[in-house]
C-alpha cells in the first residue's frame, strides 16, 4: 500500500532565536546580535503551496499567539488547516538568558496534537517540521522510502553527530504514524533521563526500540555505552541525506554545518549499518566524574534562582 504522508508544521508564528548562520552557537553562549526575530507565516504558507501533493498538512499554533497573525494565516491556508492549542507541558529551566523559555516539551506536545489531527484524516506516515525552517520535503520522503525497503520500523532524523552520537537532532522527523505517536507519548509522559533535550530524547526513544540498557545512565558518556548507541541507530533511527540537511533555511538564512562532523544517509553502507569506527569515542570515567560534579553545581545554581523568581 502506498504511504499517505501528512505534514505537521509546529512552532510559533513569530520566532525568536538562532538563525542558519548562528546555529552552532550554544544557547548559553548567545549574545543579542546572534538571534533574530523571524516572521514565520511566509515559510508556513510555502509548505502548503509547494507540497500540496501530501495527503494533509496542518499547522499547530499556540493560543497565546497574536490573534491577527493567526487570522492572517487562517485566511491564507484555511481555518480547517490550523489547529490552535493551549500549552499543557510541564515547566523546565531555561537554557540561556537571550532566548526566553525552553522548547523541550512544547514542540513534542504540539507535534502530538498535530499527529492526532492527521490520524483522523487517514494519514499513515507523519513528517514533522518547524514553522521557522524550510526544507526539501520531497527529497526527505524519497530518503525515507529508500530506508523503508530495508527497515520497516524506523524514525528518520536529520543526522548523526559523530562526537555526540547519543544526541538526537530534532529539526525534522519522518515515521509511521502509530509508532511516532508512541514515541511522542513516551517523551512527554516518562520521567526525564537527562535535562539536555537531545540526549534525553535519544535514550527515551532508544528504550522503545531496545529496552532498558543494562548499565546505569551515569555511564552513558563512556565507551561502555557505545554498543547500545550503535544498536539504537541500526534498529531505530536513521539519518536523512546531506541533500535534505543542506536545503534547510532557518529563520531566513541557509544553515551552516560541517559535513565532516556529521553522518548522513550517504555515509552509511547499503545495509544501513552505522559502524563503530564512524563515531568518536566517549570520554574516560575520570573526566566524566569531574564534569558531572561541575554540571551538578551549575544546575543547582540555576534551579535556586529559577525557583526564587517563581516564589
């Protein structure tokens, strides 16, 4: 049976944050000149116009958006294609002072609401993208269907980061809709494993494919976890092609990235097997011990001031 693809566009209609040229700057290191305030409606409209071959497209927005922006988008693409939702996610600590708030759970909650809408429309496979990014959806589907010939149950993600193979990039996803619904609920409902969204996402979803790892997560940043990480990539996740990644325009700018620091679909063998020598080894336990102490001190400091502000 032919796949019926639905597209969820999630995110604000006015988006403040890094752009394509500043994508590699950590949130905690951002200065005011590193961020842009981007009007997303033209990007959203472009998805509806350019990829109208898809079974269904829905844009999920928050109920605290500027009503004039929401009405403008509804008038262009149709009220029935816009889902306005209330934020019901748990609060988390912010990652930096320049960009307010934290999108750790919000993007997955809004994606779930979009998925539920698409499911009622008879969609079999879901594509998730951001409202502030444009990319080549047709090529992304082509990549996914190439992988599907070898692997049925897989989630297509943007890339593998060589020295952080247990980080899951979240710019876009493609998956069978029932599987992705389970994964989204896992992340939203289960206890946090790591505060960092990309690491937390990786291990949360890896559990769905592989089960609980034998070792405590304390050892995850060492070579002891390399086999588990590789299995997750070889059974559950698969990167899309370099062509898709290089097509990204983020908040109006082409995305800057290093091809040598990442692994894409073209870099994996014909059996879609990621090799151990392709990812860089993890730090020693000695380094991990002291870095964990440092991180705990910083997190305790952040939590103290976060709760003080909310008293």
